[in-house]
């Protein structure tokens, strides 16, 4: 019999419904059992008939009962299975084995550095830019402004290529600052470099295709490609950039960072650039040009892009993670109209479009001059810190122990050691002394090059000098 507990905070109909479901699912009311008419059950329990009718309607709508004019309401003829005992641990499906994922995330964790378990007084982080209170203030202003002015139409499903006014701002920036002149339908927005690479792999390659990657290089590039079941060919890098003549002859894609090589920091020479562009044209492979920090150049203007010379074969990647902040998960891929159309189709299927508030905020941030002022401010900060690190490395004598490269552009430089250097032991010793440095080996796929990749964007001049001299005392 169903019972009402007047002290129970749940509505009476909910109490009775829960009891009825319990009786059915535990087998107390077997399949086919006839339930009492609603009027009769209401009198027995002491509630209104309408309450019982609500319970019966809920049981029917959830499939627990069946009704007919002559047969009344009966428990559904479903196959009942005993529930496991309460002390039996509930187990879900067995997770699939994903060795590629496990290896990639482990490498990614090492690449970023173990910040959770081991803190450092001075962190020469090469991955993150300088962020200050002024940026936060301006970003908040833009966010609040668009929050109050946003048209309701903006909250509908959007264009898979991204918010049109933001793409127009990116189009203008590329034209003025990078000499890249494109149409709006040659730009698609993504949520970061790794998302861009994954999208390219899905849209423009087949499983098993060979892709050539710089080694040392950008770990996320080869991790994403391997996870998408591409064959990754590691191509050496020397003082002139990617060794183009070592590119695998069957490559369908070549990933490069020509303006400031990821990890090593060298600039790809003009002969190598022309060699790569001609090879891509002859062999019909894609060039993915990651232009991640070329806006920060300390000698002359930013270098011309590969895309501006060979737009048919090249996909140009830019990201606001380095220009503004990693939390601004907005990047862009610039390519031919046909390639962007293909990327957009995959994006629409798998991701649909980016969150609208981030796009609206960034658009306002650029339109109202905050972005331009931010870039001028951080360029001055980086120039001072770049100079402080270069001077400290030379005056401390570290440049006699290491080969210093990558000092013309970007937010990091490389101290490269000979192959006998015990990179792991020295990195751990530096951390014990409060200095976090980033091993070159974490950027290597097959290469056995050794050294430290040192970023200076988040370290002020005094800390840079202190940290470099502490490293020198440890090594020299």
C-alpha cells in the first residue's frame, strides 16, 4: 500500500510516485498487475483523486504502466532484472586503450613543466606572454560594453568561420601589420593553435598521410597529427631553419615556424624559404605556417610571410594567445577560399562555432584601440626584458658554456649545450635552486640536441639577472 508522510517536504504526488516506481522496479508489483482505480486508491490513502491521477499519468508517460478502457491500468509487460545489491560497486563501460593519447598528454605535461608539484622562485616560461592589470581593465571594459549592447541575433547559431566583424578586424590587422591581403572568406576562427592543427588534419589530410615536422619543433603539432593517425616525419633544423632537402618525398603537409623557429629560435633563411615554396608547388603539399610570435621583433620589421608568396599551398596560423593572453582562446587560419571552405565544413560538423562573448569582446577590444595600445605596451616590456636577458647571459659567462640563438625575434631564446650535457640533472638542480628552465629535449621528436629554452615575457629585469647569474654559478 502507498503511504503519505506528512513530514516529508516533497509534494504528496511525488512521494506516491516514487513509491510506485520502487514497487514496479523491485518486482513487488509484477508485470501485468492491475492497479486500483484512481477513485478507490484515493479513498484508501486519504488524498484527492486528482493527486492519484497525476501519479498514474506520470507512470504511464514514463512507460511503467499501460492503460485500456476495459483493462484499466496495469504494470507494463517489461522484462524485470534484479538490481545489484547496494554494496556492489557500480561499474560503467571499460574505457578504451588510447596509448597515443597517454603518450601525448604525458609529453605535453613535461613540455609545459611540472608547476603543480614543484614551484619555482623564477620561472623562465617560454609559453606565456606578459599580462598586466591594464590589459585586464581594458578587457573587462570591452566585455561589459558588449554585454549591454549585444543584439539578440548574436546569440543564435553563428557562422562556422567565426564572427564576421572580428574576421574583418583580423583582415585589417593582417593587411597593415603583416602585409597579408586576403578576402573575408579566406579567414576561419578557431580556439587555439592545437585546435587549428587538429582541424587541418581532419579537413585536408587522410589517415596514414605523411606529414613533415620541424625537429626540434612545436610538440603539439606532431602530437595532434599522430593522434589523428598521420605518419610524422621528423625534419632537422639548423642555423638556417628547416632543412628543406630532408623533407620526406611523400609528405602531404609540412609544418614550419619560419619567422622564429619554435625552440631553436632561428629565422628561416630566404634561400630555404624559396626552396620550400618551390617544392610545395612541384610536389603539391600543404605548408602550415605558424606565425606565433613574429610580432615581437627586435631588429627591423616583421619578416614577410610564406603565405603572401604562395597562398595556394600555404595555411597561415595566427593566435591571440601570445599576442594577448592564453585565456583568449581565439586563433585564425588563413588560406585559400577552397581550403577554408573545407575547414569550415569540418568545423561546423565537429565544433559548430566559437563562443560568441569571447568573439564580441575581442572585436570591441580591437575596434576601440585597446589591442593596438596593448601591443605597443608589451613590445616595450619585451624589448627591455630581451635586452636584460641577453646582457645577463653574456656578462655571466653563460654564452661561453652554451650557444645562444634566437635573439632577434619572439619571447624566448635558446641556450644550446653540447650532447654530453646532462640536461635532466642540470634542469632538476636548477629547480632545486628556485629556477625553472625548459629542456630542449622536450621539443625534440628524434633529435638528440640538448640545452634550455628560456622565456623572458613573464620575468622582470631584476629577476632575469638574478636567475641567469644563479644558473651561471651552478654551471661554471
